[in-house]
């Protein structure tokens, strides 16, 4: 131990430089490998505020509003339309300057962009990337694109439902009209027969039943169409006004080392560097076979060291 | 009393004692046998060199060179003091002979040897001899600002006079024998020094003898060189000397002969408040 410490102090300038090197490398690694994380928090209103039985289209009644919203966000960011919109926005704002960087950013959104429910009505949106400005732009743009995309999706779903129930209503109305014509023709052919004589005239009873059936179907289709139109409009409106940004996009962590994720590799670099310096000292000590430590010398030779004489300045020795 | 003792003057604290010892050595050398002739000559030469000659008033002794200064800072010598005080010398021996070596050149061996000799001379007040025995790569002349030529190797090769240099004014009781000019075959000098017990002649003259030995790793005559000293210290340069090399020379010399390691050139950068926690 004394021998190695002596080597350390003897070449202290060299070791100071060697010790400084891993520190510099570690700090460089912490800065260069820093990952920046932008975050924003969204609040979603309770659907019951719209109506006691209101449930937005596509929402699961078994999940909290925040979980439903997080699912919606996660689905939206995986769509090609989202990538297209994000690409346009990032390029337009100048946040991303080069094509490869844009491609890398778009590719990383599927894994790096995360929406997590952080409460029953709060969703935290985070995105990690190598550049702080890009991270911030991606989160900010994602919120805007999400709102637009969700409105479009809700609109599409409402249109589909409306179209479906319109067709159903049209069919039901046509069938009702046909059943009524058939009933009138039968009544004209059999004067004196009334709708009340169903039990005595089975044919009359069947025709009346048909009319009633299609009348019910028409009513059902009208109700469903109204409901679909209401839900479509309400859902779109709900997501537009019920989703609020309570915590605007901002950078989390330090300015220089980002989200601290680079500290681990930096610590590893530092440790490896220090280990290399220690190994170098050990190597020097191991390779040094000269007499230096009186105790070691006495132990090895079995002869006492009777005096140690400091270096005589200017002595050439003889 | 011989001529050496007659002319001996107090040159430092204990100089009278030195003169007596020199005379005693001279008397003893007359009794040496033929095999110890070189040892006797060495003692004679030492005595001759140490003897002061009458000089003209106002003139320095022409035969005794002097070092201007040791050139090492006090704290360095104090650390060297710590090293020699840790060495367990035989209490019964009057003269302590300490060898300083290293694994290779450039580890501060000679500086530490000079520092230890200085500390011993200052502390013990005894005459202390510092001998350079690194014949292949002499360096005392650089440290002390003296000429390279003329020294132990030349004297061993049959030179007439052993060159001995006296310490600086602050440490007058230290004497230095340089090895002389660089020699190609240093092993033969060690052979002569060891085989003929040349350094034994010094034991009666000097209280302390510090020998600057050659680096041990790449020489074949290491055992000869080490035989000159009673105790050995190995100098290693911090962050330069390989532990394996130290291990090699400790094994080669023998762990029981090595009194310790002097770790030179340490430059600890770990804060002092942190060291006790480790």
C-alpha cells in the first residue's frame, strides 16, 4: 500500500491528469448522451357532466376518463395521419432541420411518446429525445394534433352511425308503406272485415301484425338515428371542450443533463476510467522492482536497513 | 624511540597516542616474517606518511597533502553516523574496520564511505583512515580535489612512497589513502592486500578504518574484497538499485557478514501525516 501511495505521490502531476481524464469523460458522456424529456398534463372532464347516461363514442365504461383518454392518445399517435400531421408541423415550425432527424423523430414517437393516466381525470404526456427543442415541439404538436384527429374520428364515427341508421329508417319506412298498402288492399277485397276481426280472419291478423312490426322498426330507427346524431355531436364537442391542458408542455430535468438518464453511463465511464488509473498504479508498482521501501527490503533480504539518506542535491553518486 | 616518534608533534587530539602506536607498529613490524613483508612495509609507509617533517617557518609541510574540505552537508554525515552506530563491532577489538560497498556504480557508495569516516573521526576522536579500494574506477580525487595519480595501487606495484592525505582542518584526525590511477586488473591488488594481511598493520595505528570497496555485482573478486573488512555495509540507491541485485550480493557475501543496508537518495513524496497510517 505504501509503495503504491508513494508511486501516486511521486507522479502526482501525471496522476492528476489521469484522474481528471475520467472525470472529463464522465461529464462529457453525461452531456452528450443526455436524453431530454418534455412533459404536459391534460385534464379530461367527467362525461356525466354532459348527461347522466352520456358515454363518448369509443370509451369503455369500465375505465376512468383519464384511462380512456390515454388509450385514445396512444391509438392516435400510431396512426399514419398523426405522423403526417406531425411531420408537417415540425418541418413548418423549423424544430427539425434535417430529413434524417425528422425521420428519426417520427420513428421514435411510437415508442418515445407516452400517455399515462396520472389520476382519474389527468393524463401525463411525455416524450424523450436527444434534443430539448424537438421534444418540446413534439409534445406541443401532439396535443393539437390529438384534438384535431379525435374530432375527425368522432365525426367519422357519427357520420357512419347516422348513415347506418338513416338506411335502416329508410328500409323500415319502405316496408311499413308496403305493409300498409297490402293491408288496405285486403280490406278492400274483403269489405266488412275490420282490424279487430283478427281472431276470426288469420290473414287480416297477419297483415295488421306486419304493419305494427314495421311501424315499431321505423320508430326504433328514428330513435337510433337521433341518438347517433346526438352522440356524434356530443362526443366531438365533449372532447373539444372537456379536454384541457392544465400543465403546458415543458422540459423536465436539468438543462445540461436532461432527464438524468445519461448519469448512469457517465458514472460507468467515470468508474472505468478510475479503475484504469488504479490498474496503471498497480502495474507501475508491480513493475517497479527497485529498492525503495525499507520495510519491504528488510523483509525480503533479512538484513536491516540501518539508515536512509535523503537525496543529496547535485550528487551524481559514486 | 624511533625517528618517527621523535618527530611526532601533536597534530590533533590524541596525536601523542598515535605516535606511540606508530612506534609500536614499527617495532612490531621488525618481527614479521617474510610472508608478512608487505604488511610491514605498509605500516612503515603509513608511519612515514604520518610523521611530520620539520618545515621552514611559514611553509606548509611539503610531504603531507591536505584536503580542503569534506564537502558533505552535516545532515548527510549525521545519517551516515546513524549507519555506523547500527553496526555491531566486536568490543574487544581496538580498531574497527568497516567496508562499504554497493551493487553497481552510481549508488552513492563513496559519499556514504566518506560520511561514515567523517562521523567516526568526529565522534571517536580517534585517528580514522579512509582507504579507497576501488582500483578500477577511483573517484576520491574528484571528491577531495586531489590529483588522481599516486595511491595505493602504485605503492602496491612497487612505488617508493605511500600517498596519504590528511583531513580538512575541521576533521584533522581523518586520513585518506586514494587508490591511485585506474587499473586494469584490480583483482591482483586485492590478492596482495588479503594474502599478505596488509591491512592488519593498520589496526595498531588507527582506531577506525573505512574501506571504500568496489561494487560487488559484476566483479569476480568480491570475496577477496570483502575479506578486507570486519563488517560490511551495502549502499543502495532508492528507486534505482534492483532488489534482486541486492539479494544476489547479500547471498554472495553472506548474510552474517552484512551489517546492514544504507538506503541512499530516498525521496519520499508521501505526506508525513499519511505515513504512520500505512
